[in-house]
């Protein structure tokens, strides 16, 4: 969040949110002796680190310059999923005739009310990340800009300007990331939205341009298109969700087009120009040729830039580059006293990843474990999901990862069109795809495209994490009819491959003797 505390519109919900995550008139504690752990940033990584360390009895300080809860609570996961739910309801209502539900009269959508619902729920969730809750846990909560003043101290400068020096034995940098500004001609001339401002909208843009076809761009493109905006999505590469399994990305592209999103792929030579009333003219070239589009609002979602500036990292001897703070496998920086976790130190920019990295940091920072006792980031198995309809979820290797690693794999696919529950639900676009090490049932990666793929992926993550193979999944009873049963059917597919022509002949002979 670049501007301090952007909570617009400032209604009762945002007031409640602010009371929790940045109370007015908060008195910062007075640091006496060095803290055992100082945490910079109160997003997911910082909150988990502070709570974990305080729970172990450590003296902990937590410093936040804007809103506790960080991106996820305030301008990320929580508001986006709140909005997406309204978009799903609207899409379901519009498709209701297919289910025998006739609605007499017009279906009206109230964008302001949907956003108000989101703000209300965000405020309702916020006590979990609140300053008071953390103070009650025994954490010293400071509001202000944190900046290293040396290898074992930071300066904290609150809004009122009086800098405090906070000494530490160990520190965690959990300062997160923000929307990157791409080098697009004219970007600095126009007033554009990012994830920091888009959730403050109270009026639905008639025409919305979105630059960036990654998870954030795609989730919001679908939501706004379903709300009724005319959405144009610009993506530089030859397909959206370029990191995902290509079959999964193709299903989402098809769904977005059905939802009314215009997708421009292979976008280049893009230029932006301001027009009157805040409108923006976007010109450039895509695969289909030149385009010239006018939008009422433009959202830029082209990746995340780590918040390394203004931390004074040089003063602490902490190395960093454009990708963020550099850490070893123990999440330790070039200053042995300083660790880092979350978006600022990882290309896995997810809340659950930040959470588990922070747990590693607490253990490694507070317990002097030998080289074999330390917890390592490379041991984390991190799944992720994109919350479009249908959702896309993934864990482990993609086919290209296996190819690059020289690992031979077998791939099993179960289309949802063969899953009774998905058919009955009217959500049969999708599949479960599992890669196993060739000739074995050891799962090395999986992608699911389904209505609730983000939930379904956990069965495969659990299996991978605990060495459970496809054979065992195939032998595990799943309730009928569920979409999860598609995962079990992959086990059946695998078990069939174990039948050699010889065993098949033997089984058939035995069956002949059994019959009659
Ligand atoms: C639109 C959007 C949707 C998302 N949806 C999902 C999702 O559905 N699921 C998911 O897993 N992830 C999602 N993410 C990603 C998720 O929000 C991040 O991975 C997560 O917030 C990272 O947590 P963090 O603690 O590393 O950083 P942050 O949440 O960014 O927290 C860092 C904190 O540090 C503070 N800070 C920075 N510099 C200083 C300083 N110098 N002094 C003091 N404080 C400082 C910041 O103000 C901030 O509060 C989404 C992100 C966006 C933008």
C-alpha cells in the first residue's frame, strides 16, 4: 500500500477495519533492551512469525507502517474473494433458467451493495489480525516505517515523525510486495487502478481494461465481466495464466470469453493516453492485429515488486536484488541475525506460503539448531489456486518441470464430464490431471480444474506430502456422488495399468471357473 491507510469509502465497515488494523492514537511501546525478535511488516508472514515467537515466550516487537493484515486482508485475497462470490451468484442467477428456475422481471445488480458486503466481511474477519489481539498475545506492536539503522537495530518512524530506535537480537523482514508498474508508454500519464485501489470502487466501470493475464488479472476480469463491465484483458504472452498447465489455461480462457471478456494475447507496442473525464485510450497490437480501445478505468496487474526500498537493507548488510531479499534455504539473509519470509523473499507469493515460511523462520531464528536440525524452505510443498469459475489448482511439478528435470512421468487425466456430480451440478468443464514417476504410482504433480479445485487439491497435496501413491487413493472409498471421486478414479486408471496381458488372462480364466 503506497499511500498511508487508503480505506475508501470510509464507512462504518472501513472504520471498524481501521480500528482493528491501525487504531488511531495508538501508543507505541518504549523499547528498553533488545528484543529477541523484531518483525518488520504485519502481513501474513509477519503476523505468523510474531504470534509464533510470542507463543514460545520470546520478547517480540512487530512493526507495521500501514494496515495490519497486509495485502491479504486489506487489498488481496479477502476483498477479491468477497467480490468473486457476488459475481458467482449473479452468474448463477443469470443461468438459472437452465436449472428450471424462472425469474419474472429483471435481474438487477447493485455493485455498490456488493462492495459494501465485501467491506463488511473484511471488517468482520479483521479482529484476527488486530493490534489489540497481538498486544494481548504479548507482542509489542509499533506503527511506523521500519528502517534498519545498523546490523542489530531498526528505526521506527511513526506518522507523527518521532523516530524510535528498536534494538534486536534477531529480526524478520516480512515487508511483502506491491503492484509492479510495467514500462508501458504513457502509464505515468494516466490514473490507473492497482490492487490497492480497485477494491475501493463504488461504481461499476462501464469499460474496464486490465493489463496482465496472471491470477489477479484473470480473477478480476471474470468478476467484473460478470458484474456487467465490458472487460478487455491484455496479456503479453500467447495465453493467459502462462505459468499454469496449458490445458487448464485454455479452459479458463474459453470461460472468460463466454463471460464476455475480450482477451488480447501477444500484446505489444501498447500505449496509453489520457482522455477527458478520466477515460483512457489504449492502443497497440495483439495477435489478432492492431487495437484501439477506450476504457473508463484501467487496472494494472502485471506482477509484484518486493518492498525492498526504504528498509535500509544496506545498513544491516542484507543483500537483495530485483526479486527481493536474498535468503538461503533456512530463510536467513546475508546478515545471520536477520531472516526474511513471505512475498519479499520468495517467488511463491501466496498467503499460505508466507504462513509456512514464517513458521520456518521462527524455529530457525529462535532455536540454535545445528545444520541438520534447521527447517528448510525447500521442504515445503506449496499448492496454489486461482479462484476463477472454474477454479484452477496445482501442486508439485508441471509436465514442463519434469521434462526440464529429466524425470520420466506418466500422466493420468480424469475429465469432469465423466464425473456424475460435476455433470449434475452443471460444472463439468474441467479435469483432474496427475503426473506420477514413470512406472510407479508416486505422485509428482497435479492440476485440477473444477468448481472447487482449491479445496480438492488438498487430497493430492496430503498424498504427496505423506508418500501416499495413486494406488492407495484408488483403494480409498470416496462418497458418491462427489467431484473428489474423480481423484479416486485416477487411482483406478493407474491400477488398470498394472494388469499385464498375462495377469489379465489368469484373471479371466479364474472368473470362468467361478461362474456357475
Ligand atoms: C489481488 C490479490 C489477490 C490475492 N489473492 C490471494 C489468494 O487468494 N490466495 C493467496 O494465497 N494469496 C493471494 N494473494 C497474495 C497474498 O496476498 C500475499 O502472498 C500475502 O499477502 C503475502 O504476505 P506477506 O506477509 O509476505 O506480505 P504483505 O501481506 O504484503 O505484508 C507486508 C506488510 O509489511 C508492511 N511493510 C512494508 N514495508 C514496511 C516497512 N518498511 N516498515 C513497516 N512495515 C512495512 C506492509 O505495509 C504490509 O502490511 C493475493 C494478492 C493480491 C494482490
